[in-house]
C-alpha cells in the first residue's frame, strides 16, 4: 500500500509547528505494509539536492524523500511558501510515481498541481478557516481571505477525506459544502507517548539541575516554558507582559522560550527594554526528546495564543505531567481543566494571564491527572482509524 505525503516539510529539521510532528509521527506509526514517501522541501540543498529522490530514515522508518524546493519554513517571503511549493510540485510532478498511491496533503494549495490526478486525496486542515480573519494571523492569505476561499471551493471537491483538528470547524465546513458533508471529520491532536512521558523524580531533579546550568539560571527558580513559533498567532508579547507582572510579585521565576519566528527580534528588544534579560532565555527549536526533557523539569507550560486548533504542545506537556496555563482558544478546553491540569484564561490581558500562572504555581502539580487527561489522545489510538480509512481508500483503487 503506497502513501505519498506532500507538504513543505524537511524531515531533517526540528520544527516547532505541529504539522512537522504530525508527518513524522504518521510515518513512525504507519503499519508495516504501508510504503510511505514524502515530497517536501530542502533546507540544505547541498546535502539533499532538489529534484533527486533519496532514501531517509524518519523516526526509525525507511522513507523515500523528494525535495522539490530549496527553502525553510521560516522566514516567510513576499510570495507564500505554499504557492512556491505548489509551483515546484507542478514542475517536478513527472518525477513522482503516483500509481496506486494515496496522496496526503496538509494544505489545500498543492491540490492545484494535482488536479488532473484521479488518486484518492486526503486533506488535513490544522486550523479553523475563520482564523484567516484574525488580526494576529501571520498567514499571507489573511490579507486576501476571499481568494483563499475561492481556491478552497475550487479544489476541495477532489478530496476524498478531510480531517480537521478543530471540532467546531466540522459543522462550519459541512454547512459550507453540504454535498461533501460526509467527507469531513474531527481528528484530535495526539501525543507520542514513547517520547513525552514523566520522568522518575530523581531523574527529573538531576535533569532540572543540568538544564538550568546549561542556560545559566538557578535550578531552584520556578521555570515557565513556552514552545512554539514566535509569530502573531502565539502572541508572545502578551506572554512577556504577563511575565513582567508575575515577576514583580516576588520570588524568582524564569521564562524559557523555545522556538523561532519573525517576532524574535522585537521580542528580544522588549525583553531588554523591560529588564527581563536575567530571567528570560530564548532557545532555538529543539529535538522532541530534548523538548520532553524541558517539559519534565518545568513548573508550568504557558500558551498565550490568539487562536489555535488543538495545540500539540499542550498534549505533549500534559503527557509529561506538566500543568498548562493557556488562553481559552481552539480545543484547549478539551485538555486543560482548571485547578486540575492547569488554568484556562478567558480574558486576554497580561493581568489575567499572570494571575492564571500564579495560581498554578501555588499548588503542586498533579502529574497523574495530567496524564489521565490525555489518555484518549495517544498516537496509536488517534491514528488507528486514520490508517483504517486509508485501507478503505486503497481497496477502492484495486
């Protein structure tokens, strides 16, 4: 059974976004009879030349990889990466053997280059389409949402299955495309439980001392962790303003920011202006295993997003037994229970967010409660019906 994943992804890079993790985990847990290949991008065209198939190992699984564009996911240029990738897909389409293959997409745009193919196509949508109109979005389509929706109407009928990580987006799409209503379904985000799990207490204390020493902070400090893109959607300015207020209430608290993005320069300037440099550390994107170590030693994960789907970083943090303070966005309510697994903040102000963090820090974490909360969202449980759906589509090909 052949599955071709088509997305602007380089499997050799450490991503802070959820789609990269989705792709790697999909490959990792695919049944043994699934032959999975990836058409993506190359951040290092010297090592991974554009237009040349190569054999990689992705999460322990062999995978054929064809980079069709030399690019990185950030920073973004004047022409959206998704459109450049789609153009490259049309250019290199002749190199892709699609016979008896299911095509998997994570954006609608590459469907333009695949319009003449009769292969079953599966689309995963990682946000609510209405978020394009959110002033915090960094997606270029946010400037011309009408054109995006026209493109979507043109291409979505070719998708055999459409999975969405926001449950409230399913009725939205079913109402928008009633003749396709049976093709839409909710797919929760999952955690890879072989990576994100609680450490033994002795290991946790040792790792906390080691990581704190590595970044030059006192391991006795309270550690807040943010992991994500430094973009408007994640609203890091709200987090930094809240942290400034929190740190003014007494006690030593350190904020660890793991990620990258266009707002990094302005974030560093704000940190300097507010005198937060001694208690804020910015780290580049980390491998999943290293991110899991940080989640095990931190006291709280903080998510200040303006909008979300079902944030993977929250599921992963809870998998490590780490409580979460999050704005009330997307599917966060499904994961964060007040006074049990963290705190949902309804009011998007620095004062309210700081108060939510302070409340969580005042009580010892209930690591078992955090783990119980994400028990339905392990990779094997969530992906099993997806793989079964692929088998049904493959059966229709034969």
